[in-house]
C-alpha cells in the first residue's frame, strides 16, 4: 500500500501511549510529535488509566469513539498486564490497532501479543526510528514484527511443525504467565485476585496449574522460580 493510498496519510494520526515509566512515555511522545503526520493525544501509566483516558479524553484532537487511531502499549504494566489490556482494547475498540513495545524477548512474547490482538511487536532496544516505521505500517493495515521473527514464524508454517519451547514458561497460558509474574513480584493469592479482578479460588487454580506445568513440587519452589524468572526478565 502506497503512502497516497494509506488512510493514515490523510491527516495527523492520534496515538495513545501506555507505559508505566514517565521518561519512556516522554521520549516516545517527543519522537512522535516531531512528525508531520503523527501526534500523541493521550498517555497512561497502566491499563486502568488507559481505559479511562480513552473514555474521558476531552482534548480537541480526540473526535473518534476510541479517542486514538492507534495505541502503543508496553508489555509489562503494573496491575493488569499489557497482554490483558490488548485483549480488552480489542473488545472495546476493535478498529483501534495496538503496537506492543517491550524490553522482553520477542521469541516468547511476540506471538502471544499477536494472538491477543496486537498488530505489531517491537523491542525497546530497537532504533527509535523503527517505532515510527512500525506505527505507520500498522496504520496502513499491515502487521509489524522484526524480520527475524517474521522469518521464524514463516519457516515454522512452511515446515508445518510445532516449535519446541525454548523456555519452561512457554507452555503457560497468558493468564498463568500473568499469575507467575505477580507471584515473582511478591504478591499473595489474595492480592493477585484483586489485581486481576478474579476470585482467590481461580488464582489458586492457576497456581496449581503453573506448578504442574513447570514441574515444581510445592509453593516454595514456585515462589523461588517466579522470583528468579521475574529478575531475569527485568534484566533482559
């Protein structure tokens, strides 16, 4: 699709940024606002705030029901995760695409994000101009992932094979992975239930499933694994 044919070329596209680090948001916003065809209309530090600004944004630029033409969402958010936010946005605003920006390995998270409804995934370590490329490509109705990840997915499809998980957490569902993340951050079952708006019974069921899938014998091993995994992810 050429620039002339792309809907995004018919005026400034409005962008929502969701990241819990103000400096990161400011950096991305400054990058975007220097462009003639893009502008940041709303910012949020977590999923709850993101949904609120989409519903209540009163700035003059926000004339669409979703308040933004595209959302840039960090995978790791406090409380409700980026994956769960993507799913919610997909339900509430099906016409608003989402670009995930993350420091975490795309080999584990890119496909999860796409399956949740995102239209693209980019690592924070990538050059800043690639964010602009990803945004414009998605606004033109395309999918954005790295060449390496695209090749990996296509190769698997061509060979009609199921990839052997490179990480023990690869077999966890999105909800199980989220519970593991919160356990690793020191949350108890009751706290996790409040964070994810689920019952304690449901959280306990997820804990049991996670232990089984990771071949962990008890809660002590689960907590130790979760803490070590979260620490390794934060260092990535």
